[in-house]
C-alpha cells in the first residue's frame, strides 16, 4: 500500500507542478505580450519626438530668417525716415519757418 500511496502522492505533486507551470506560463506569455506592446509604443513615441525635433529646428531657422528680414527692413526704413543731421546752408537742410509776432 505504501507504494500505491507514494505513486498517488507523486501523481498529485506532478499534477500540481503542471498546474503551477501552466499558470506561470500564462503569466509569462501575458508579460511578453505587454512588453511587446510597450516596446512598439516606445518606438512610435521616439519617432514622434525625433520628427518634432526636426520640425522645431526647421521652424527656428525660418523664424530667424524672418527676424533678420524684419530687422534689416526696420533699419532701412529708419534711415529713410530720419533726415540726416546737416548744418544750415547745405543742400539737405530743412527750411526753418518764420514766426510772426
């Protein structure tokens, strides 16, 4: 009887081990699937970040171009709008209006 009991105990132990294995196997498969999903999301996000950085650099260069154009336009307009300082008697001097009292 003792050999029967031992065989039965081994059978139960093997059955429990197989069940534990199956549970662990399912958990492992689930973790691997979750890991793969997260890896794909991470790759997609890294690509988006890279594209955003390229866009940022492009826009910064474009903005710098507009800023330099604006500054050169302002400088040109300022020099045209402000008459040069001249002494009286020269060609570019503005006439002084006479005041009547």
